C-alpha cells in the first residue's frame, strides 16, 4: 500500500505570515493536531503543531516576539520540517517516520515540493481497520471478465486534462473508488475540486456499466468523511437479466436506456473543434439540464442575452488570467501532447490551441454565438458537491452524445476566484456555487470523428 491510498486531501494548511491566533482557530475548527506551513505557491516550508501554538502563546526569552510579548506569526513559532514523504512512499516507511521521528503528521509532497496531502496516525489506523483482500497482478489485474468490463467502462469517463485521477479496489460485489492525489493539478486545482469532479464522472460511468450488466448499484459516497481519499463504496446487486420485480415495459425501457448509455460511453470524446453556426434549441438544452439535475446537482442553461454577454466577458477574463499564469500554463504543457496512456493527445488540439515554448498547449476557447451554455452548480461547496457534479457531468455528456451533440467543459472560469465570484453573483444571481461551465453544440457532419483519448492500464489504477 502506498501513501496516496490513505492520505488526507486536500490538506488544511497555513502560511508563515498568518497570526498564531488564526492558526489556533483553524486547528480547533478542523479538529486536527498540526498544520503544514506553505508558501504562496503551495511549497512546503514547515509544520505548526499544537505544541508550537502552546509555546507561541507563552512568552519565551529565546524566541522572537510580537506585540504583547508573545510570538505573533506562525513563522515565529513553527518547527523546521523533520520529515515528509511522496505519494508513492510505501505505508511501512510512513509508519516508521510517524513513530520514530515523533511527528504528528507527515506532509506528502510531489517531486516539485508542492504539498498534495498529509498522513496522520489516525489515517493509518483507519486504513488498517478497513483493509481489503488484495488482488493478484495478472495481465488483467486479476479481475474476472465482468469486473474488467465494469472498470474499463468506468475508466472511459472524462477527466481534467485526461489525468484519470482515480483508483479502484474490487472485492466480489464491493467496488471502492479512491482519488489518486498523485494526479492532482496543484497550480490550477490546488483544492482538488476538478479531481473530485473527474472521479464523480467515473463513478457515474461505473453505475452505467453495472446497469448494462443488469446489476443494481447501492452507492455510499464519502463513507469515511470528506477528507478521505475513499470517495465511494459501491455494492453491486446480482445479475437480473429477466428484470424480475418490474413490468415487461419497464424492463424493456431499462434495457434500451442501458444500451444507449453504453453506446454513448464508447462514442463520447472531447471534441474541441469549433462548433457549427447551427444553434442548439433552448428546449433541448433544458431537457439535457433536467436529465443531469437528477444526479443531485443543479444544471441550468444560460440563455438570457444580458447574462450571456456577461458570461462571455468572464470567459475572456479567465482566458487572459490563464495566459498570464506561467505555473498553470506549464501544468497544461505537462499534460498536453505527451503521448502515452494519459494527458490530452496532440491530435485532439485541432480546435482552439496555441504554442508554449514550441509545444502544443490547450487554449480553453471562448463562447460562440450559437453555442449552448450550461452551468452546473450546487448548494454548498464541499467535496460531496464536487463528486455529484462529476456524476451530473457524466449524465449530461452521455445524454448529449446520444443526441449527436458535442460538449466541451470550460473549467477555467470557475478555477479563478474572481471570475467564479462574478459568475455566481452577476450571471447566475443565486446562492448556488458554480462548479463547472460547459459549451454544447453541433460538429460538422463532414468531419472525421476523433479517436477516443488513451486510457491507463487497469493494473495501474487497481489497488491491491
């Protein structure tokens, strides 16, 4: 087992220039014993523990002090970093550090020194108490044929930059979905919202695959709480090819719906090429929104001319902000045109694209006059909201694909706090939190269809 399988994400952090009293409030509010201290770029600088805060609230002659004789800032009292691990560090090494170095938590950093999670002793205890039997490594990761088909379908889900940030554990009728924090995008998605949306789409694809096998699904989301990498636990029912307990008509509709969804999974691609000038009828947008809203996320079409105009301005503001952010551009470059089993293939960049250091980089594009626009929003802005947004996105995308419509997410508008705030209050004028913006339109029928993006091998996404 690796650290990535049990670490807490996103980590609660503080900065060196934060007042000790504020850090104390965060510790109490979240019920944790230590806070990683990071700089503005998210790089780890140190660790602030409860003991540091206690010492910081009592004057010491050998410590720098602020007003009132007690240290004022986190930087004054935090301890130097004594140990950290990477997402691929094995559990045994992490346990040795937690016990021998006597650190309250272990920060988890990526190769660039960016903090991606934390591991505590309670994380280890929880993992040991819920440990599952391991699968054997074979050509198909030790899966039965029907299990392999389930996961292959689930892994066809869309994900931000095709990072495929999911991991799975299968034990008979039980399937668990985990986030893979090693695939977090720290520059554009430091809180992991897009990562969870991607995993939510995979969760919905899994349910589609199960229905295609005539199986029921009982889904428990976030069974270990919002800060665990375990995102969902699914119990699959036994195969029921005859539709027992349902009318013949209901069974027939279920079979037709399942077949249509599975066809859409196979056909779905992210086609960034410019849409035609044919407008998408408003009633069709409303129908798609209604279907997707059944997943627990509010989906609404933006059709009012004034709202559309302001939305187009926000999209351009977000594009400009992205162009002026080297860290986010560099992150896109790392996941674009890289070849292999993940990332955005270069052949998928025939739509709006630009060059960055002579390498292709995805440009999120703007909104054309004929484009349909849908916003996915939730009542709160918690991990569960992000997960169900992904499920709604999957439902929306498969329904659009079945109707021969093309869909392109525009996540950059909600990645930047200023444009997300304006989208919420100036365009939607609602208390809902916007999670994702999507364009919907028609592709030229004379164009050759794009090939599906590559996918990681099942053995690489299966926990053993």
